[in-house]
C-alpha cells in the first residue's frame, strides 16, 4: 500500500515551532491551532528524518477552573492548565511512543528520538500499524457544525457564588436537611490537533461544564446522603442552582427511614441514570479489546439475539453538543451513524484499527470508545414515565444507587451493592438500603421487559429507566 507523508518537510523545524501564534481572544487557550499544527508537523518531519516508516503526532492543551464549597464556606479553588505533545513512531512492524510537555525544539527532537528508540527494540506486531488510508476522515468530511466548544468566562468568585447558591437551595428545602458534603462548579475546556503519515489532519476544541451538590438528610443513625448535578458543553444550558439543589435535597429526604429487606428474587427497575451503566457494560463486552482477548461473555455475538426483540440501540457521532460527538475517532478514522442493535440483534462491534485487524474485521471508527448511544424500546409509549414504570413492575425493587464495580466481563456475573425503594402494587412503599442485587448480564439483558420514556443523557449514553424481569436481592 502506498503511504503518503503529510508532514511539511519544506518547513525547517526551528521555524515551525518558534513562530507561536497567539490563541484566539476569548478562547481561554494559550496556544493557537496553527501553532499546534507546526508542532505536529515538526515532530513528524523529525520522525521521517530518523528513518521512521510511519508516524503520528498529537498536540493538546486543556485548562479549567474547579471550585468547591461546604456549609456556606469556600473550601477549594483549583485552576488547571496542561499541555502535551505525543508522538508514535513505526519502524516496520515495530512501534514506540513518547510524550513531552516541553514544546521547545530540543525537547521535541528528544521525544521523537525516544519513541524511535523504543520502536527499534520493541517486538514486532503486524497489527500495530496506522489506520488504512481508505478509512481516514479527510478534511472535507470532518463535520464542523457539532457545536462542541463553549468557553465559560467564569472567575473563581462567580463560580463560588454559584456553588453557594446551589448548596443553599438544597439546605432550605426542609429542616431535615441537616448537613452537606458540599457543592461544586467545574469549567473545563481543551483543544488538540493530530496528524499522521497516512493522510490524516484534524483537531477541534471542546468544553464540559458542571454544577453539583450533595446534601445530607436526617441525624444520628438515620442519616442519608444523595446528590444531583447538571453537566453541559454550554454553561448557558446548565440547570439553575435552585433546581439542582432542590432535587438533590428531595432525593436525600426520600431515603430517610430506609430499612433492609429479606432476601428475595423479584423484578428490578433501574433508574435511568443507572440504566446507562447497563448499556455501558454491554459496550465494554462487545469492544475490540475484550473480543480479541476472548475475555467477554458476549464473544461471537454479532448477528445474535442478545437483547429482547423490542430493543434498539443507535450510535450517532453527529449529535450537536453531544457528549460523545466527534467528526472522527482517536485515530482519525471517519465515523458514521449506525444501528448497533436492531430488534435485539447485535449489528456491529466497537472496534479501532488494531482490534479490527486482530479480529480480521474492519474498524468501526470507535478508537477511543463509543459515540452518542441511544437505547430505546419499540414498546415504550410517550406516557411511560417513572410512575408508569412502577405500575408495570407491580411489586419489586427500584434501584437508585449502586456501589462497587461487580461485573465479571468474562462470565457476565453481576453483583452490586444497592439502595433504592421497595415497590408494592406499583407504588413506592419504603426506602431500602444495605442490599445486594445479583444476576448474570446475559439473562439481565434478555430479561428486559420495558424501557421508560423518562430518558436521561448520562455522558454519551441516553436511556430511560429499565425494568428487568427478575434478579436476586440479598438483604437481611
């Protein structure tokens, strides 16, 4: 296969990194994209000069502000600013990587040399090559309308005031809200530029902002904590401090006088934010690394009925302002909207170039993980809110909090500490705690009876509450 060298060999390295262009005013960044392009081109140029067969480089910068308060007092103010240049060098079928936070010419050359030396003495791996040129997202294909970057010009005083308002809103809901684990505001943003010698060039800026609070209800042995938050790319879309504080307090209050229940087997309804975790476990189980290592309970699941026939899962990298949106994957491979599960059958895995080659398949544009995923049921009706889902369950357990990471991805065995509410005849009877729910992921996925219309976007996954026909609940 013919390889194209995209590094600008006509630009002297010293010139490429000395002419730093200032970042755009108001962006909050110290470095411009043009400067990052020069850094990357210089690194690629030096790699080819050393004799590399292929190379890729990535320059990035991140910055932000995090403020926390507790009980009406400022607790912590933290500013972060990070930068990095990473280089991966291929020498035949050998590969080496190195990185630096020093953008000087000498540091870049030393970093490239280190990656080159690692590659020379690393064992050969025929699968560890750059993506095929035919899979690369060319500049004209890279979507620029995804609206991923919204800088938030908030200072520490303003962030502290916002956090204090959120905590105060929680504390004033009810006098039974007796304490607080604090509230926080975070404003984070980053940008990068990447290129490699198979023709890829691209990069973009992104942001993620949030407000959160964790109130405590009750006293003595009957103390319960809960939390809530709002996270958006655009701070203007964050929920109000009053709404966040009030809902967090209501969640904590609802857990007062929690009790244990006897060990039983019953239907389990996962609240929508937790239901996203079930979707995440599925993604991990059909991702390339787990598949080629044969360390997954969903080995060889392509085309098989893993979910009930009423379940569909869609992936869409192009959702505007989506947490999982991107014009290309981490290797510069083009991405596309697709059906991952249709009528319960697995239509595709999550593969990067390396895992695809190991499996004898094609990359799915998922180097770096999944994009925006939406799980839906063909049985869901517009009125299927949480109350309707409780009615569908009848008697069983509503889970609102999970503890621990008890999923064995080799066997599919699932066991998590949990708390929530016992439900009788479709109505919440009382809160429960100190229980464990257990099952096997294969049976849990096939046992999904319904998905609520109470959809919630948890990171890059959107799903409503999920009702599973039965699980073991270990109590007193």
